[in-house]
């Protein structure tokens, strides 16, 4: 992770050389660098602390651990339910991602391309539901899920997380923007609505789908409040919930706690690293709507 | 192969009537061009034949079937779009075979059909490319191939060449003519380029605001326009129109133009009338010649001269209005010259005040 800022520097060196030509540019560059450093410091501190022994955490204040150790990591993996939390997080995030993307694509396609009674009502309902913060509904969700006896289950955790008006809106907007000739050409070629959707509209631009899938995945993996409420049994916890819930159990063993935290955010960090461009694209796509 | 019959076809978008009670028959195996200014309803008409647009009233028959409410894929028609609409995620071969794979045709059969079409359109070297890796002309050929593979009984083209540059357009025009010759399939071709219509079509249908202004052979449209709209639309540069007063004389019609110049034209098939009628004379640039002395019927000053090598066009301002003259390339005219003009009145057309032509006898 500590290699991250250097790679960024090289990838942006051309942009930097433009900026550093004028005094204002230099000032701006300095400011951004300072902000980046301030932003990055806690992450860096978490990583080096996770590599220190418990004793060292209270004695050392240097920028590098003198005797790096993986004992915190080993402890977090061996002495907690971390592997099971990982599994839970994976099941929940993957299911949420697949379902949200597929359902949103279908809904977006239907609203954008099909003419059926109630279409506009559906569209306005989705737009309005977008205005309601999910957190405001969390008590209702809890009562409903408890009522249908799904607390402490994967399904109970997944269901409310499937509410994702933004993805529907992005898909609808995307399908709206496609020239109608594609659809007409496919219809002339003998395609049914389902074939237009599955064989032309979706594969025409996987970029949108990948981008939406990645941000949905990151969002699902990082979600905390709802999984925290639903998972009552330690074996049902996701990584985010588990790591924070057992802090107390560890006492002030910062190394172990932070090792857990680093492990918890690792998949998201990796997803972000690998799909950086897609994530930016997805944010731009949904920002156009939020703006 | 099949003929296409449209009867009393009407299309309304909300309150806007785009096609009004249109009757048209396109013979089996013929090439019919729909020509008209932008927004006159050409695409709408074509799309109703394709089944992409519902019909407000009237019927569409293809061959001996009434297809007014038949699904597009069951009409036996194929369409080539102006924007080509090639599927960007599929290769050329997959694009061509798309309709076949939807129909569940076996892989071997698909390959065979693609090979046949590719050979016809010289697409063999391109089969594995994606549309983004093709030039405009190649995309156009793929779009035609995609239509061809379905063995349609009617081909529909919506301005297929308008995205190509001038040179390629001429080349593709020839290829289309050749294709029609080889296939002898009925083709309906929308264009607003009259040269395309004149060169390709057996029959040209000129549309004006949703009604047929005139339908006929290229020769008829050029030489016997039924009204002022068609007369002005066909031909480039356009026909000259001169206002005047017409009266019957013993052996024809005499028309007095503004400025007191009187022309005598051969008799027309028009009901006899007494006195004078307001008319417009229409005469093409090639039927106006430069003249001097007593041959000159009208005189004026050349304002612009376009020299095209084999020919040149002079825009002459006269007391009767602006007149375009086609002079042969060898004659030197300069802007600002005062010139005399002679009109070949036998070739002139007369339009009444509603714009209808007085038919030639
Ligand atoms: N879906 C629609 N809803 C409402 N009006 C439409 C629709 N489609 C076409 N029109 C209108 O119908 C008229 C004819 O359109 P059409 O596309 O057939 O013209 P066109 O002759 O093909 O023109 P162009 O040469 O520009 O392609 C236009 O006034 C257009 O605005
Ligand atoms: Mg059109």
C-alpha cells in the first residue's frame, strides 16, 4: 500500500509538469500534495501500526516499524472468525451486486424501451425513492425483516440492500441514449424484446455494467449499519461488522485490531486499484444524475 | 420477390398528420425512389412498410398479403438504415449472421450464408473485424449484407448513402444498381438526393408534406412535371419560373411576361377560357440560350457565372426575374456582362396559379 503514492506520482507526472510551470500551478500542486498527505496519513499509520507488536505500538512513534511483525495478522486470522466474516461478506456482496445489476438493467430497459401502462408511475416512484435516504428506512427494514423471521440470515441481510434506484436511473439513462436504430435493426432481424435486451443492448456496452457492478460491490462490502443490525450471531457477521465488534474483546491490542481493519478493506482497495478507470466512470455516470 | 401496395395510408403523430391518404403501388422487381424535402414523411412512409411504425389508417400489402398489422420480421422485408446501425460488439460476420442466429440456424448454414453474402459484397477480408474498424463505405456494405442474408422479398433503404463522401457515394450508387440488376428484388429507396433517384430508380415518387406530388419515371418527372413543386424540385440548378398572363391564341398559348414581352407556346391540354389568366412559365436552364441581336427575347446582366468545365451556369438578372442559363463551356461570359437570352418555348412549362401544370399535348 505504501507504494501507492509513488505509482500515482509517475502516472500523473505529465499532468504535473503542466501544473508546475506557473506559480499558481506550483501553489496548487503543493496544496493538493498536502491534502493528499493529510488524507493518506491515517491509512499509512494504520498499516504500520498493524505491523508492530503490541509493545511497540505504545513505545515507537517512528514512521517505520523497527521490527515489523505479522503477528497481528496471524492473530486476527487465527483467533477470530475472520475467515467466516470474509465468506459472509463475499456471499452478501456478490449476491447484492449480481441481483442489483441484473434487476436494475431489466428495470432500466423496461422503463426506457417498453411501453406499458404504469410505466411513468414506476419511473416516478423510482425517482422519488432516490430522494429518501436508505438510513431513514432502516428501522422499518428491521421490523419487516424481523417480522418475516429473516434476522440473522444472509437473505435478510441481502434483501434491503437490493434497493438501488441510482443503478436503475443510470441504466435507463444509458438505454435512452442509444440510437433507436439499433433496436429497430434488431427487431427487423427478428429479435424479441428479451433478445434485444440480452443480445444487443447489454453486450453493446459492458463498460456501464462493469462500472455499476464495481461500485455496487464496493458499497455492499463497505456497508456497516444494516449488516450490524441483522447479524446477531458472530458467525453471521460481515467483515466490517466483525472487525469493529470484536475490538472490545481484544482490549487495546491496536496491532491486531488494525490488522483486522486492513484485511477488511483489502478487497475493496484491490477492486479499486484494478478497476480505477471503471470506478471513476461509474461515479461520473451517477454524478450526472445526482447533480 | 413481391410487389408493394399502399392504399389510403395515413399516419398521424398525435395531431400532426405526416402521411395523408397515400396510394402507391410498387411493382414486383422494380426500384422505387421516394424523393422529397426534409420532413416530408419519406422515412415515416418507409418505416410503415417495414412495420417499425404503426399505421393510423389504410393498408399495406406486400405480395398478396395484407401486412398492415404484421410484425416486422414476418413481412419478408429487410431495411438498411442511414446510420447503418451495425451492432458494435459483433464482428462483421456476426453482424451479417445475426438474424440467422436469432432464427436458430445451424452454424454450418450460417457460415455458408455469410460466405455467399460476403462474396457478393467483397467483404471476405473484413469478416473478423468489428464495425469500429471499418471505413464508411465498408460499413455500408456490411449493412447491406445484413439485409441481403435474409433473402427478403423487398429491400428498404433509408438514405443509405448520405453519410458517405461524394466519390464513394457515386461508387456505391453503381454497386446498388448492379445489386438490383443481379437480384431483381423489389427495392424502395428513400433519398433527398435527386441524382440518386434519377440514376437508380424505375419509378420516382416525389412526396410533398405527406402526399404524393407526382409519381413516374425519371423521364416523366424531369420533362413532364405535374406541378410547380416537382418542376422546381427536380433538376439542378433548378427550373426558372417567370410570372405572366396567359391567353389562348389560334395555335397555342401566348404568355405576356412582366415588362411586356410576349412568348408563344404550343397548345396545352387545358379547358378553354376567355380573357387572361395569371400563370408561371417554367423553363430549364438548358432551354435558355445566349443570343444576340433580334434573336434575344430577354436581356439582362449576368450577376454570377459558375464555370464547370464542360458547361457553365450564368445567373442573369432581368426585368422578368432572375434567370439561370446553361451555356456551353466554350462560351466566355463574365459576371457583369450584359447578355441577351432566347427561350426554347417548346420546352417550357405552364403552371396555373395553384401550381398545377397545363399538360403538354
Ligand atoms: N415519432 C414521431 N413523433 C412525432 N413526430 C414525428 C415522429 N417521427 C417523425 N415525426 C414527424 O414527421 C414528419 C416526417 O418525418 P420523416 O422522418 O418521415 O421525414 P423525412 O422525409 O424522412 O425527412 P428527412 O429527409 O429529414 O429524413 C416530421 O415533421 C417529423 O417531425
Ligand atoms: Mg428520413
